[in-house]
């Protein structure tokens, strides 16, 4: 009997360095428990493997394959669709899942996928496997999928999420040695979902594709059990890839209990996680520091109250300031989610953000320019109407309504485009933390702050020129010339740091910034 399943995660065109695809590894574990032989083809982590190599690996065992499962999102959709088209010609069964198929299912069905998985896949993949085995005769019995019927897309009822995450088997870890060699984090998921209501967020939109709770968390014993295995396998730095680590029952007492449990088991790991600003306080930060946390990603997003309200942020500007105070008190690195521009940005909001960023230069950001990404399925994108997507993805194009804000946007984006590669590279060892001594991260952090100080000087002068109808080309060209040697020196330094720390940087240039 054909018993082989290939699960494929193709390399995205991204400015981030490679990480584990934990979703695929969860599905592999579930399928193996059902008696399938599973082979994961991940050419993001295994950079020596091309897309053509992935296809050839599948073809070599074509006669053994029950089906191929692909996982993709915005930045890996295009190569995944090309692979699906090839596999369809070879008459191989295909299930396609991830954020891409969830939000744009018809593109994947038209490419040749038998099914697209809408949302989480743990329950759905078993039903699809049984269908391909002939144990299920009716596609309509499979919840949470789309398929073509007489050339038209058809969708079944929403799948119900796994209510108790403790019941989900630990993911397989076939790449642990490769991760250690790359000094990359080991990824762990302790919860799913977020209670936030941000208008731009795909996480909330993804959650609406299911039936069930908006946020679910694993128990402390279950988390600690997985961490014990990973430390025994040589993990040093763990990235908790939760959308929002502290929610619902995870209060200050939970954080204290979690730290106690790690100490009792003798675990000595370093953690990075994501947290909402309104969930940060002195007590939970104290307990998590004791647990081994050294870095957080926090959705600060903006230094203007009006912009925060427009984005649907639950955190206020006061919450942001309080969170930053708590982080500093306990010595955390903080990467700020930050969105400077959207279609309604005003010049007063830009000036407020200049002041905010000047007061918080230590926040880990990729330069100072950022703009709202209009992803499919989000509230922000739905409100834009029928604007066209851009050349890289389904990101919607939109124009900033305020004329003066639009001028600042144009020149800040040009400035960012000129330096984007060094911005990305300098923060990567912190934002996608690498297994290096924590004191080594200070070198990257200090260099980032020096660059940001130059960025802010340009931002201030540019805004003043806009207000007085000055020559924007002149101020832009003047700064480029004046600081060309400075940024060249920064590049030399960060390249040397990478060599000293034995790090590999294989990310692509950020296409969404380049003009």
C-alpha cells in the first residue's frame, strides 16, 4: 500500500534568516502516529536544496506516495504554486495548507491542489489522509477544506480547533542538528491565537476561519516536558512562537509557577517570546526573567494615540510607556512591532512618532520606516476596497491621504531602501536570536542604536523641510552623501561580528521596501 507522505516547506523570499517550520513538524508527528511514513522537505533550513531538488526527491519515490502536503504563506506562495502545477501533471494527490491557501484558496485549487486546508490542519489532515486511502468516500465529510467540483470551488463547514493543546503530540524534530550548526533558535509553541483586535493582523483573520476559542494555551507540565527533551538534545535558545504569550489564565501567578517549574527541572534555557504591551507589568517580567527570558517582541506599533486607536490596538500609549519601563527595569531586549504609516497618517502623528522613537532609541527596529501591510483577510485590507495587489503578493496598494505625510513617506522610504540590507542584518541576531553569548548581542544592539540616531536626524530635518515647503531632494541627497561612509563602516563592523560569532546570513533583500 502507498504509505508515504511528503510534507513540503519551500524557501520563502524573505529578509529573515531560516527557521523551523513547526506547523509541518506537528503534522508529521500526527501522520507518523497514524502509521504513515513521513518525509519533510524543507529547503529553507536546508539551503543546499533547490526547488528543483525538492521536486526530484518527490519523483524518485512517486510510486510510494499517498499524497504530498505543502505549507506556504505570502512569501513562499509563488514557488509552492509552481510545485503544485508540476505535481498535478504527475497525477500526485496534493493537500495545500498554511496562510496562503487559507486566504487565497482558489489560486491553489486552480494550480492543481486536490484540497486546500482552511486554518489549522491537525484534524483536517487525518480526514484528508483517510479520503486518499479510500476510507472516506465523500469530500463533504471533511471539515475545513476547499476543493473543486465541476471546475467550481466548494468549501465544507469550518473545522473545530483542537480545544486542548496538551493533547497535540510534540512535533518531530528532524532538523535539530542543522539548527545547532546554524546557531538558530529551536522553536516552541505554547499557545495559539491572540485576544487582540488589531485591524492589520492576519492572526485574528486566521482564527475566524475556525470554530472554537480565540486563544488556547498549553499547561505548564506539558510545556516543561517538551523543553526537557529539547535541552537534552542540545537546545540553548528557544523562540516561543506564540502569537501572544500572556493571555487569559496566564497571569502573574502563572508566570511565577512557570519559572518555578523550570528551576525545579534544572532547565537552563534562554527564551524569546511575543507579548502585548497591555499585558506587561513589573511582576510578570520579574518572574519570566528568572525563567530565562531575555528578549520580547512587543506590538508597540506607534507613538501616537490616534494611530493606535485607528489600528484597533487594545494597548494605549500609556500602556506602551509602562511596558517599556518594565522591560528596561528587568534588562530585556525589546523588538518593537512598529507601523509608522497607513493611509490615514498625518504630519502631527509623524512628529509624535519622531519624539517617541527619539525617547526609545534602544527599541530593536529595522530602521525607522515602516508601513501598514495590507494582507488579505484583514480588517484594514477589507476597508480599502478594490485597490490592486502589488507585484510581489496580494498586498494591497494604497495612498496616504495627507499630502505632507505622503511627502515624508516617500523620502523616508527612499532612505530606508538605501540601507535596508544593513538594517536587517544588524538586528537579526537579536530579532531571530542566535545561539551566541548574550553579551555578544550588545555589539549588534549598540550598532543599531547608532544608525537609528542618524535616521532620526534625517527624519526630523525632513519633516521640518516639508512644513516649510523646502527642497526635499536637496535634504535627502545631502544626508546620503554625508553619511555614506558611516553606513559603509557599519556594514564592515556587522560583517566582522558575524565572522567572529560564526553566524550565517542567508536572507533576501526586503522587496517590500525597495523602490
